[in-house]
């Protein structure tokens, strides 16, 4: 695997448990900071589609009130 530059959201501030994301070539890598050995990969196009859906509220039902 490439040397990845992991990034987390500025909304995570100093929280230990957060989602981190990195990109190398055609793939995007996603992991949780508290379990960095488990990594999920996707493509830029698929992540872009998911982000558009999240911004449109398609996943709001998954968030606890």
C-alpha cells in the first residue's frame, strides 16, 4: 500500500474516535482512527455520489436524534 496522508474532519477536533480519509491514485481509503488496521476502499466517483446523497439528506434517518 502507498504511504497515505490520512485526514480527518475539522469537526472531529480532538476526538480520538473519528473517520479518517486518504487518497492515492484512483482509490480513496477510509478508516476509523481507533481501528487503523481496518481500511475500506472506494473510488472517487462513488465517494462523490455518497457525499452528494449525504448533503441532500438521504442518510439523515441513520443519525440518532
